[in-house]
C-alpha cells in the first residue's frame, strides 16, 4: 500500500510540475491499481484526475492512441462518479473535458470549458486545481497565433502564478516565471 501512495504522489507532482511524460508513464504502468489498492482513502478521488492531466498532455503532444484511450478512461470514471452523486470531482471532470476538447481540435469548446473550470475551482476553493487549470488553459492559448489569445494566455499565466503563490508553491511559481520569462 505504501508503494501505491508513493506512486500517487509522484503522479500528482508530475501533473503539477509539468513532467507529463513521466506522469503518463506512471499512469499507464499503474492503471487503476491505486484505486483498488487503497479503497476508502480520501486521496483516491484525486488519482484519476492527475493521471488524466498527464495522459491528455501526452496525447496532445504525441498523438499516440494509447494516451488518448487511457485518458478517456479516467475521464469516464470521473463522469460515472459524478453521476452516482460524488460531486467533489466535478471540477476535475470539467478540466479533463477541456483537455479532451483540445485534443480533439474543438479549440473554442476547450476555451469555454477551461474558463468554466477556472471559475468553478476558484469559487470552490480548489486553489491548486485553479492554478493548474489556468496554466493548462494558457498553454493552449499560446498555441494560437491570435494576438487576443496571446494576451489571454499572459493573463492566465499570471493568474496561475497568483494561485500557486496562494497555495504556497514557490518552486512552481519560479518554474513558471523562468519558463515564460519572455512574456511575463
């Protein structure tokens, strides 16, 4: 059980710190073993989300079907949980919906879903998830050649930095400032 918990936190850190390749590798290797191995643990609800972030990021980067398939599976799990009344993962589902829309080329749908996720996470006090949603949204916006998208991306990156600071992740803030020093 301890190795599963360790693996979960590795996934969490990979999603937050953008090491999506390693996070996706862990997600593919571990699958649902965490959920089966630690039933009743409160952190189990977060596992599909962080796996999904890494898997969708790698699906967008590589266009490999294995990432998309597993990402869609974890997204479907969240949908089932919500349908059964588990509302604590609605914001995670919204972020993964945005990731899926971006992957499928439905960019304007992705923009709308990311905006909704950003508002939902902030309103409900999920600071680190709000930061991550803003960061992922900014990364998508930066892929556009549109000037307004660029300005929106800068705004979203600044929001992510503000939220990561509120959450207490100075290392993540420095990482973003270094990565985007040319535009912030």
